């Protein structure tokens, strides 16, 4: 007989999925085996981010066998960052573990995370020991991004830390109050603070399928991260403008002195074209940076919901309504 879904489980495992039908049975089997021996009660919440394969069919089959496995399906693809936000909205556990469905995040590491949580840590993040499963180009780009973020970002990112982590209910409530559209969860995890510690783990090969993050998506993701947690890209154009102005002033002084001494020099078409092209490029780049920030402001002020749910597998929707984060003036 299948176990009943607990009303308030000790642990929620949150898994965003996109075209992961083949991995779901394998992941659930390993999670069930791991969680049975380390927590009193648990639930597994999948968030289907608009999959085009048989992901929802696989989730329905698992849910019928075990009601502790729940699933939310989006009306379309909203992105992994938003899928995590939706999962946190619906998670009911005293702690929430966030992980991927491809089995690169080993479920057995959750045992160590729970041990750290019971020691009093509220933000327990997985630390990759290496990136051997990534290509050389991706490893190089990742290293450069972390270095750039460390210099420009307003918060610190632990090297090697990602979405694989355990969050205490207090940390989850803090994240639920952040409804920004251009989400960079790695930065949000660090920004909320709380007592944190890392748990090392080895990244396994994907069980099935391929990574959904293309280089173009990773580039957009990196831009979202930098612009969500830094105003340096805006400030830098002030210094560039000042530098160009000083150079123009000295160039003007040189031209005046040269004209007084040597007379008017009519030739100069090439230098004029080069200087105009250079300054035009600077202006267009600065407008592009401003446009990126203005576009994010535009997305925020429209106030659209972060996501739209088309299906929820839970039988009792009243019991599975999204939890609301505690507000600052709420009673303790």
C-alpha cells in the first residue's frame, strides 16, 4: 500500500524538470531509498517547465504509486529559475532540498545536508569537487564569470556552489518574498544570508539526455546575474565618458597649438572618420547597457505573475495551496 502524503513533511525535495521523462523513475527510486532512512516524513515536488516529451506522463505514473510525489506543470516554458521559485511556493517541508533531475546531483549527498541542517545550519549548499563533466570551454567561461562576479557583484558567490542545496524554512520564506522577474538564484541564495556551510560532492554523468543550457542561454544567465547584483556596468560608462572627454580636451589643445605654430592643416579626413566611429561605438555600447537595465525595469513594473500553472497532480488542492512567506509585520 502506498504511503500517504504528509500534511507538513519534515523535508521537501524540489526538482525542476524540462524534458526529463527517462530520468524521473531512476531519480525517484534513489530518492525514496535515501530519504526513507534519514527523515521522518518527506515529499518530492517536481516542477515541469513546459516539457515537450512524456515528462508529465512519467510524473503521473509515479504519483499514482506514491502520493508523496507531487508535480506542477507550467502552461509553457518559463525557465529553470522561475521553476525553482514555483517549487518553493508549493513546498511545505520544514526544509527544502533543491536538485536537478539528471542525477548529476547525487541523492545520497542529501543525508550529509540534513546532518548539517540538524546541527543548526540554515543554508547548506553542495560544493562541486571538480568540473570534469563539463567541456573545457564551459569550464573556462565559468571560471571567468565567477572571477568577474567577485569583482563587480554586490554579494559573494561560493566557488563551486549552485542550485543543489538544502534551505531551512526561514530561508525559503525569505526567497519567497523576492518576486523579481530576472532571477539569478545563485545570487539570491547568498544575498539572503543565514548560517551557511558547504557539503562537497562529486558530479556524476547524466543518466539520460543532454544539458538544456546552451552557450547562448548561459550568456543570458550570466548577464542576468551581473545586472541583478551590480550597478558597475552603469558606473563604468561615467568613467569612460570622463576619460574620452579629457582626451578630447588635450587633443583640442594640441590642435590649437599646432595651428598657431604651423598654420591650418586641411588634411584630416581619415582621423576625423576614425574618431567619429570610435565615439559612435562608445555611445551605442553605453545605450545598450542602459537598455538592458531599462528592459529589466519594464519587466518588473508590468507586474505579470512569475508563472502560470496548467496542472497540479495533488488530489486535495486546498491542502496543497502555495504557502505565503511571512511578512515583516507578521506575528512570530
